[in-house]
C-alpha cells in the first residue's frame, strides 16, 4: 500500500465549531493504524476527509506525497475501500451485492472473495449459488453476515488503502472474532486505517492514535497504551 499522511489537518463542518485541530500522523505502507476515542471525537470525520466527502479546512492529506486534492476524485476513490459500520444490502442476489462497484467480476472471483470473507457457509445455504435475494425481501442476514458481505465487496474492489469504520462494533464476540480474522487477512499488503471506540478491539494495530475532541491526545503501540490505563 501507499504512505498516507495527515499533515496538520484541521476541519470544521460549521465555521464556528472546530472538529479536528492540527491532526498530524503518518500511516506507513503495509501497516494498520488505529484511531480510537469517544463518540464525537472526530474519528469518522478523518475517514470522510480521506475519501473527500469533505475537504480539509487546514493542512493537507498526502498519499505517497501527493495532495489528494490534486488527483481526480475517481482515482482517489478507486484506491480506497471502506467497510462501514452499517452495510446497506440491495434486495438482490448475493453475487450482485458483493460485485456492486465492480459489475464485470466473474463468478470465480466472487466466490474467491466470499471465501476469504468467510461467507462460504452462507453461500452453501443459497440454492444455485447466489440466486436468492439477500435484501429485505429475501434471505435475512445477521449483522455479522452483512459485515462479511461488506468485506467481500471491499476485497473484490482490491483497494490499496483500507478504512474500517467501526466495522465490528455491532457484533457479538464470536462474530467479532471471525470478522477480525477476515480483516487481518484483508489488511495484508494494504495501508489500513481502523476506527474504533475501544482500545481492546484494535490489538492488531501497528500504531494506535487516541483522538479526543479533535486532537491526538496520545499515540503509541497497543501494549504501551494499555499499560497507561
Ligand atoms: P509522533 O508520535 O509525533 O507522530 P513520530 O511520527 O516521530 O512522532 O513517531 C513516534 C514513534 O512512533 C517513532 O518511534 C516512530 O518510529 C513510530 N511510528 C510513527 N509512525 C508510525 C506508524 N505509522 N506505524 C508504526 N510506528 C510508527
Ligand atoms: P466520531 O466518529 O469520533 O464519533 P464524528 O467524526 O462522527 O465523530 O463527529 C465529530 C463531531 O462532528 C461530532 O460532534 C458530530 O456531531 C459532528 N458532525 C459529524 N458529522 C457532521 C455533519 N455532517 N455536520 C455537522 N456536524 C457533524
């Protein structure tokens, strides 16, 4: 993956209320960087700035040294895969739901990413491969299965930069462990940003940043931050 650098990034949705203040960190290629902190700290806003849903108010975001405002939005977004907190499923087949965003994908490719996302047990429950609708009028999926559809989607997109925004927050422990495994595999070779409430869910991170009121309050390894608690 590429190097991603937030360089003294500041941001406000409304000019009178700063959300991020001089946030400065570097995500090294091939590593997992976690951002933890309380609700409202500004974690999701970081992801939105990277994807250019919004542009920074101050500072810069650099991907391999290049300001993301100087590349086309299309190529930026092609490089970034987001696994969101709540995955929206279409009332369509599993294959369609996974291939959404890459319509030309072959059945073999879809099957491959479903296996990596630990959806194989689920595929077996569908008659004729992936033909039954998995949306609201079709098969009911658990929260964990929906998350795994989002992971399969992301794997098919094959982005260099991966953003996991509270990707396992809604799950029970058993599902969370299964998905952590799938995400560890997914993070290999990419530059990964993990957003989480709790330090305990980001043990795999190479570096953890604690965000508080839009500022980096602390940073270090998971183990070093745990010792301070
Ligand atoms: P700061 O904590 O102000 O960001 P540095 O970027 O210099 O300061 O990093 C402090 C320590 O953390 C250094 O030992 C550095 O090697 C390490 N470090 C910095 N960025 C990363 C990263 N993305 N992944 C792992 N370790 C990192
Ligand atoms: P976190 O992900 O850490 O919970 P967010 O980045 O979602 O935090 O939000 C940070 C702050 O920005 C919160 O106070 C939130 O209310 C505010 N905020 C988030 N999105 C918007 C928006 N679209 N317009 C105005 N304020 C927003």
